[in-house]
C-alpha cells in the first residue's frame, strides 16, 4: 500500500464531473478518481476549513464511530475494476482489533480527511490508474539507473552479498 494525500478537487472538462486527486508524499504520482458532487463538496469544505452549523454526513459518521467505542484507523482504496474503485474504512475497537467497512472511495476519502487518518492505495490500483506528476525527475532517475547498470558485473553482486553477509554476523 502507498500512503497518499488529497491534493484537491478538479473538474473533468468534458463531463463537468468532479475528480478528487490523490498524490503520494513525494509528489511523483497522482491518482485521479471521479466522484459525485456531494462528496466533492464535503471534501472541499474540509480542505477550505468551512464550518457548518450542524454536522454534515461525513462528520456524523465519524461521531458515530467514536460514540460506539471505535476509532477511525485509516482508509484503503484496495481495488479497481472497469474504472470503478473500491475502498474500505478501517476501524479499531478499544482492544485494537481492526474491522473493515466497505465504502465508496469518495466517502472514505471525505471521512479520512475529516478524521485526519491516512489514506492508503493498493499498488495494483496505482499501477492501473496513477499518472506521473514529475516526469523530469523520472527521466533523470532513469538515465542515472541506466548509467549505473551499464557497467555492473556479476562479480559486483557477489561482493555486495558477501559484504551484507559479513555485516549481519
């Protein structure tokens, strides 16, 4: 799993649909997820720190979790199939036992940012839908890696293995 954070909400220029954009902490990759307007509004309200007189739905959910003796642990976006993402809200009870609740990613993300808990995305999901946000850095690293492996010999691996074996003893 890769820990991500909400970078913001964008609009799909073709359809007008909101998109929540998640970024990794190194700002190298982004995962756009199309969401509904209500969830986008909820996320924006939290990002912009807009308070409401009464609890909004996602605030109510967090309050219910806490009042029933649980705490919000994290959320996970754990699968994607035919451009539909799947998520889970992970709760912990007083003993630390974890329970998983199936959720739409948009609701899970809105709850995560309100509850200030981590957002994790499965690597398989990232490989399916993530986009690079730092192509210049990736190009530089690719060139450096190619330079590094160009002159490597099998005996270099033997030296490395022996060195690591000696330091473990």
